[in-house]
């Protein structure tokens, strides 16, 4: 990303233009295909063009606010970066497998209001930026990355067999009753299951294939976030301990000095004890 990139064409993608185009013709998945080296001007970053690049470095998408690696649209003048699927998200998804009875509209900002953070109906993680949301019932929303999934997926780098979304009595995917084949834990969100060998994986863990984390050697955003928070907590605790230690040491010195001054004020320090030889009796 440090060297100059070959520029062949510039695309202008504006939000109002996206919403005005024929959403009725959009089926999932749909996005204009761009070759590496081309640029686009995205409505979320109109000041600078974004170049499509592929580098293994970990980054935080400025659109959906989630981690990614590999393919991305990156600004060469600042730190603004978008997942390729976030940059190429259409204005609407028609008949998406997870919510086929209503059209899902693209929103650049999460729902405001309330104490609880709005969550994705696929991976159960919080939505902090770009998302697709039902404009009719407003009860379904998902990340652009999660919109890349369907009822059945093939993820060869994750598992050799096809994976199907596990069904619950409510008609959707439910949380796993057994540990995930990737994170080895139980957590909320939809679950994919292999019908051949009973392998299960959380949708949130399967996302690491779509966002490039797995293929580029990154364990995932949750692990990185946990390590960063852990490091920050350790540093903060060390600073607090050192700060308190300094205060206690200062207080100790202050108390010692006050004690000495108090003694001096009463007549000075006590002279050292001198032992006098005991006279022997004469025979």
C-alpha cells in the first residue's frame, strides 16, 4: 500500500445516487466487479478516491466498524478503509434468503436510541455502522458481511463439506447446543452445521472467511479486541499501582519528616545510650 497504484478508471458512488437506481433489479448478491488498481469515490469518503488493494494487514473497516484483512478499498491519503463488500454494497437487497418477504435497505448508520445496542440477526454482534435493515418491519438487520451468507454455504478453507443453517422451532438459526468447531465455545447467533459429520460453526466464526481474517492468518476481531483490552487493562493497572506506590512512599517520607521535626521541636534527638564501665570493688 505504500507504493503508487496504477490508476485506470474512477467510479463515483454517491448515497443518493445509489438509492435512486433501480433497486427492483437488484438480486443478492449483486455488486459491480472492479479489477485491482481501479478507484472509486464512495459517498462515505467523498474527499479522496479509494483504491482497491489486497494486503494481509489487519484493519478496521470505516463502514461497518468490523475487522478485516486482504481485499479492501483503501484511501492512499488517509487511514480510511472499507471492506470490498461494504464498498460495493447495493442500495437494497431483494428477496434475501434470510428475509425474503421484505426488501432490505442499506443504511450507513446504526439505529439510535435505547439502552441496548442494536444487534445483527445473523452473527448477534452489535451493529456500529453499515448494515442492511428491513424497511417494513424494522425487526431484521445484518452486517454487509453477514449478507454474504445464505441457508447453505461452502467454505472449503473452514470445512470440507457444505454447511447448512441450523433450524430452530422459531424458523431461524439458533445458538449451538454443542461447542463450535472453530472457537470451541457456546455463544449466541446463528449456527451452521454439516449434515455429513455433525460439525458446527457459529456464523460469527464463519465470517472470518468472508472478511479475510482466516486466509490472512488472523484469529478474528474478538481475539484481537480481547488482547488489546487485556494489554490496556494491564498497563492501566500497572500505572495505578505505581501511582499509588508513589503516593504511599511520599506519605511515608512526609510522615517520617514530620515525626523528626516533632522530636526536634521537643528538645532535639535523644542522645545515644552510652554504657559506663561498672567499678570493681577493692579486695
